[in-house]
């Protein structure tokens, strides 16, 4: 399902209201009278499923499939969570009735329900595929801020006009919470769209641009993600929040300056421990919360009015609902807040301790173990020393097993699951059960954050906490660090090995791992590093390739696959692992480095392995890639040879999808080689066996075969003399390609349909399509298509009879395309170039060009255009040697004969009209009329096309000349 930008916003903010409750599914939020209600992930899934089908009895089987899609659970789990859900809603209390049970069948939501749909926001980015980018870039859930109203109001007002604001302050002061609240305020007011980027998971400065692009739902399929990002943002209006910039400050500073220059309507809000020091930056220094400087002279009521003390009390109360504060407690709490200098995060951590140790014990421990003068590194900034002291204090409260688990958690980058923690942390000292239980203890003590809305990646360490834990782990020695990193890499190798085998399985499970890219990258970097394990590196790279391709991280995929192929001597030669590595490497090389020998070698090696293994499905996939590779470099006989092999393999497999893919490859090859009748048969066979285009299949094969099939059929139908059918297919394919949200596929569709519109003379459609094509090509830095856009622009102008600068555009386009070994479009552009030279009176150059193109087409097998090239040669000869009509007529007769041989009625029509015009000049009006009448009888549609309008005018001229 494709979802546009406004639909993505709606999916995040759509609400269901009933009684005092409101559910926002996209934000995983349940509120009662406007206050957030704590609810487990499964219970919330059950509630959402019922709300989406109000009044309908949903069977137990339906609910189990929706809420537990990947595992088998007993009905007892459903009853347990349904009981908990009813208890949370107060179902049955004071007459409230929300969920009804039909005994032995299932459950239904029966209360009055209101569906609240927000107003749409302005479109600011390309359509996003939500099914494989699960709420990427969405704002995190907000927490109630205390003492920050003036900060929020000041920044919100200033951001009404596009600016760069940086919230600066020490770690733990509350920068992220403030930025999130500001984002929610602006989004709620609908002043502009808001997107959130957390750089805490990014450790490599080179990945900053691609991380920001990912938060905007931009699929980067180019070497330079910054170029793609800036192209998408250029005309956008939104607020982009970039959190945790300090460890990547140089890269972030450079990025935001370029965004400000390229996209002046984009507001930027960053958080960092120091200013970015970029042009036009507004710095908002976030001070600690106000706390009482003097405790003894103030009453309890006065002390409790300070924001720092309010925060402490609220967090302590949420950790222990039975806790009651008294006057003496207020003074000790105020003193704790004073000692912590109003820093939000240390206050919250201290407040958590109150829930288990009480105020007095917490205050006493703070006095013994925590001091503002207790410094860390002598060269560190004071605020860093304060944070270190706070973490030292928290660390000292842990038992030895808790310390071990806490330190080992630093191996994770970003979110991690309970399963991951229990398996990666466990060794001879700590078993998996103990690891999981200790993780829960650390969560209750505030050292580990938990997100109840994400069952796949529920836990994470805050950035500063992870850095502290890593230092403690390093102090244990290299042996422990190595073993832990090995288990981390091994776990993610095994996890990625569970992606499945079918395209749909791989697609769905890859979508669920969006937040695990940081961990996968870390595992890859360690495995290939000096302290890593080569035996683990290669299978991990192979397992990572589908995930990286899923998120269009082509350059990263190329890097790891190339490095992995250097380790094949470890025992992976001719294995399925090598096959997948070579298959992925060949594909990404073709897209990122052009149609190189290295790409061909990798694809051919993968095919050889697939054949040796008897893996027919992989053979078909690889034959498709090789056929397209040959097609792209202009080697059309080789492309047909690969297609014919694919047909054999497709028949062996026997499934409709395999038959469709193979027939598509064959049909496209026949079309380009000039056999339009055979091409139509194969292409229509492919479409009969294919299913609607799906992104999962596109990613599996590397291309959208159904889309390419329909495009080739549209061109084939035009050549066969059915322009109306051709145009209908072109419009349908173009729309389907746009819905796929796959830039390469969209560009392929546009460049072929643009050629068709030029053929039919639909130049207004061609100009409109060219604008879209140019935008997509430039926004995604697809260099071959950027060059092609220039050629299309020139071809449109020449078809309109306006050569002007068109000849120069075509020459530049051809030079660039040939430099990239992208020959598929060169014949069409050389035809347009020859026609432009004729229009400009440069007949010698035109003849030289058309003869060179004819020679090339005969050598390469690119025969579909030969009849048209011969016709254009005759046009040039008529200008250069008008006294030799026999030679001119001979070339035109050759064009007509070849057209009939190919079934290319469209080319035959053009050559016949030129021959009839020649005969009219020779006073052979009767012969001209017979020829034109025969052409007219062949045409049954497309009477509004340019060629048919010209035929009508020429027939009238012939009739007048014949005296009829």
C-alpha cells in the first residue's frame, strides 16, 4: 500500500475517541481525559484492532493473527491481555461498556466511537512507503515538561519564520525533551510539518546526511546522499529537529549550513552540548531547572514550588504510587536538587532511587558519594565532570551482576530487544535468564530506557549512559570486549538469517528492522576490523545485503559485499553465501558505478554458482540482471541470449511469476532487436502471468519486471500501428511506477513513455513528463537519467520543428551517456540529432550521423530503429543529391521492406509518406494515392496523432493532384 505524505501524517495523528478515552494508533498512545494511560503493547494492539472494526465480532483467530503475527500463542494469552485491557478501560465499572464477548466466537467493540481525522499538512517530500519505513522521522512521545514553559514559548515563536536554532546545554539538562515538546507544539498548531532525527545511533560522520534523509522518508540510491537530501528539501516547508549532534558536530554544522542555503523554507532545531557555530545560527542556552539556593529558610510549600523539586517529586511519585512526602522530605529533596544543580536527568535518576531506598537513604548516599568537586578527567569540561559523577553514583548502587549487565549493554547502538540482550550478554558468568531479569532491574532504576510501543526494540541506553558504560567495560580488559562484540555480531548474523526466503517474507521482516541498522553497522565494522572475526564477517555481510538493499543503502551494501568477497578463501567458494554476495555486489555496482566489467563479473559468478547448486529461482533472478546489464550497454544479441536461458528456467520452475519474468525479458529483447510481432506475444504472455507490481518483488529482482513489460508493450503496440492502445498502456504504467515510490523504476517508466509521446506527437504530455523526470533524476542524483533529460528536451524541441539549442543539448547528452556506458537511449537521441541537423541545414553532418548510427545498429543488433534511420537517410539524400531520385527511392523502399519484415507499421507509414511525396514531385500522383490509401487502410486508431494528421493531409494533396 502506498501512502502519500499527508496520509503518513494522518496515520500518525488519526484518533479514535470513546467515553473519556482517546487512542492515537500512529503514536501508540492511549489517553484518558487528556492524560496518558500506561498500557502494554499487546493490549494496545488488541484495542486498535477492535476500534478499526467497531461493532464487528472479531474471531479469536483473527485477533491472534493481528496481534501476534509472527509467533504461535495460545488463546490463554489473548484472554489474559483482553482482561488487562478491560481493567485499564474500567470496562463494566459505573455502567461503562466498551468490549463485548461472544462466547466461543470472539470480541467486539460496542461503545459509541468517534473517528477524529486531522486536516492534511502541506506536501513537503516525496511519497513515503510506510509499510517498509515504520514511522521513520516521527516525533518521539512527549513527556510532561516542568519549568520549561518560557523556553518552549520563546523558541516556538522564533521558529514561526525559518531559522536555525540550537538548544545548547550539558548532557542531562533536558535538551531532547524540550526539542520534542517544541516539535509537538508546532505540529499540533499545524504551522508546519515536523520531522525528528536522533543521531545518537550514528557513529560515522559520513552517515549524517543519509540518516537525515531516512528521517524524511527519502530513499537514497546515489553515491552522494547530501545532494539527494538537498534536492528534496529545496522547496519544502517543515521543521527538522536533529537531536544529539555533539559527537558529529563538524558534519552536522556543514550539513545545516547547506540546508539553510539550499532550502530557505526549512526550519532547523538542533540539540548539542556546544554551539554548531554556523552562519545564521541562533543559540538557546538551556539552563538547569530553578532550584532553591537556600533550603533552610524556605517553607515546604515554597520549596515544592521550584521546578527542579517539582520534577523530582513527580518522578518519585510515578515510581512509587504509595509514597507520600512530608516537610522534612521536602528539604532533603530540595537539597538533592541543589547538589545536582537542577540538572533534569540526574534529578530523575535520583528520584527513581527514592522509590526503593527512600528519601533519607538517597540523600545520605548522595552526600557520601556525589560531589560537584568530584572531578573526572582534569581536561574535561565541568559539566562533563558533573555527569560523570552522577553516573558514578548510579553505578555504585548496582550489584556486581547488575554492573556486568550494565557495562555489556553498551555494545548495542540504539534500540535492542529483550531477546537480543539475553543472548548477547550471556556467557559463563551470566546466563540468559539472569541477563533478562537484570535488564528489568536496570530499567526500573532508570539506567535503561524502555519504549512499550515497540516490542521488537523496546530498550536502549541514553547516549551519555552508553558512553559511560563503554568506559567501564573497557576497563575490564580486551578479552571481555572481544567476546561480547563477537556475540553481538553473531546474534545479528542469526537475526538477519531469519529474514526468510520469499520476497514477501524478506520485505516484511526487513521493514521491522528499521531501528536495527545501527547495530548491524556496528557488527559489520567490528567483524571486518582489526579485532574482529573474518569467519563471521563474510556471512554477516551476506545476511546484511537484503536489509541494506531494502532501505536503498546501495553504497554501504557495495562496500561490505566487496570486502566480504576478499575473504572467500575461508571456505565460502561456490556456496549460497558467495552467490548472494556476488548477486548483490553486481546489482549495486551497476547502479552506483555504472555498467562496469566488475559488475558483469560479479553477476556472472553468481549465476555460475546458482547453476552448480541447481537453484532455479536464483538462476532466473540473475539471468534477469544479466539481460538488463547487456541491454544497458547496447549488446542486444547477448541480452536475447540471456532472455532465452531465462525462458528455459522459467518453464522449469513452472510458476506464473517465473514464466512472467522470463517472458518479459524475452519480449523486451525481441522488441529492441526489431521483431515486434514476437515481442507482443511474449510481453502479453508475461502480463497474463504477472501480478500487480509490489515493492517486495521489485527489491528481490532488483527491477520491476511488470513495469518494464508494460512499457515495452506500449512501444511495441505503437510500432505495430496501435497508438491509442500504446498511449493507454503508457499512462497506466507511468501511474503505477509513481505509486511504487522507487526512483529508478519511476525514471525507467518516464524515459520510455517520453519517447512514446514524442513518437505520437503528444508534445504537451512529453513536456510535462520531462519536468517530473528531470526532478526525480536530479533529486536522486541518478546521473544517467540526468544526462538523458537533456536529450529528451532536445528531442521534443526537434519534433516540434524548433531546433534552436536542441542539437547542442543532444550532443552533450550523448557524450555523457556514452561515457557511462549507457547505450540504451543513444539510438533514439542520435535519430533526433540527425533530424535536428537537417532542420538546421547541416546536411553533411546529418548524413554522417545517420550513417554512423546505421552501422552501429547493424553491429549491435539494435534493429528496431533501422527502418526509421533509413527513412531519415533518404531525407538527407533528397536534399544533397536531388538529381538522383532512383537512389532516394531505393533507400525508402528498403525502409518499407524492413518495416514490413519487423511488423513496424508506424515506421512503414512514415517511409511510405516520404515515398508518396517523392512520387508527387515526379507527377506520379496515382501511384502515390494507391500507396497512401493502403497505408490508411492499415490504421484503425490514433487518428489524432501527428503522423495520421500528416497522412490525411498528404492523401488530400494526392487526390487533388490526381484530379479527383
